C-alpha cells in the first residue's frame, strides 16, 4: 500500500496544537507518521510567522529537517496561494538548491505547466494535482508534459461524505488514461475517509493527514498525523 501523509497543508495554529508548522515540528510529525506506516511525505513549508512560502529560505530548511529524520520520498506544494504571481512562483522554485524528491503542481492554476517544466528540468518529480470541479483534467489531458510526470494526484474537493465517492469516480473518469501515469486518489474533510476507502477498493495509492482531515472516521479529533496513518491502514479498501 502506497500511503502518503500530508502533514499540515493550509491549516494553521487555529486548527490546534497537533498541526505541525515549524521544520522541527514537521520533522517530528513525519518521523512518527513513517513509523506508523506512511511511505512518503507531503508538506507545506512555513515561515516562522506561519505563512506558506516557496522561498528557498523556507523550503530548504524544511526539506533538510525532514531528510534528517526520515528515509522516504519528500514532496512539497507549489500551490498558487504560496506565491500568487506565476512569474514569482516560477522564479522561487528555480532558486531551490536543496531539492525535494517531488512537488505537487495544481494543473488548473495559472502558470502550472511552466512550474512543472521547471521542476522536471531540475530533476524534481512532478505530482500533477487534478482537482475535482476544475478544468484541470482537461488541461492535463492536452498537456505534452503529461507523460513525464511522476504521478497524478486526483484531489476530490467534495467535503460531503455522502457524495465524495461519486465525485471521485467522476474525476477518475475525467482523467481517463492519465497519460499512463500512476494515480494517487484522496479526499478532504468529510470526504477524506470515503475516498480513501474507495482508493483501496480500486487498488490506488492514497494519502491522509491533518491537511485533509482533523477527524478520525468515528468523528473524534485526531491527535496526530501518525494516528491518522494508523487508522488509514485499517480503513483502506473497506
């Protein structure tokens, strides 16, 4: 089972003390999650004041801290919210000297293909983020970079637990052959656990973590990423 743990995402201090933000806290959380069974890491690097950033001064210490604690692939976001101007986003990615193993690129965002191409030139794997409810799948299908990506990250943004599985199936249909690349399927909030279980039934890679949900399947608050990973191993494929 390929299980990515998404350590923090866009969550902040208001979401509770269990959400890791600093490089040290992220590294501690990653080590616990890997010990629980996670096979790779996805992280949103933060400035000391908690703001997401693609600056090398922020990304590089985070990647270094994670590498000092875990021996699994490490990925970071390149989400437009961290650098809304496409030219600035491209520039900042291009100045990284400590490189993650992969980076997610949201294909519906302006400048996505330029960022993906830059990552490929740098030898960084590209995780093509295709969100439900966007034109990402159509744009990816037409992209000449499609066959070169590491995988497709099929992101179901429907938070309704009763509808998320149907939304996931619709997204997978829109992706079609996905240029023959592997697919990692995941949901978020109320849809996180239904979509994770569907991924298991379909034999797809998946992910879980405090970025996607703060709750366990029974509705109780998760205390850590490791707790979510442990539960994911039980829920996968049910």
